[in-house]
């Protein structure tokens, strides 16, 4: 089962994430996963 947890980001980070979305309805989770994958960040615990 996948659990979700809220995280706090400032307005500037949110705007940057919004600008990085591939499409308007892409979730922040998917956007962040893509960014992490592009930067070769491995899954954490």
C-alpha cells in the first residue's frame, strides 16, 4: 500500500514545479520523481 505525506515548500519552489510539469494535470509526485530520475537519485528508504 502506498502512503502519502504532506511536505511544505515555499511559493517559489511550487512555481518552479508548476513550470516543470509535462502537462497541467501531472502530479507533483510524478514531477518530482522525474526530476530525481533525471538526476540519478536512487530510491531512499
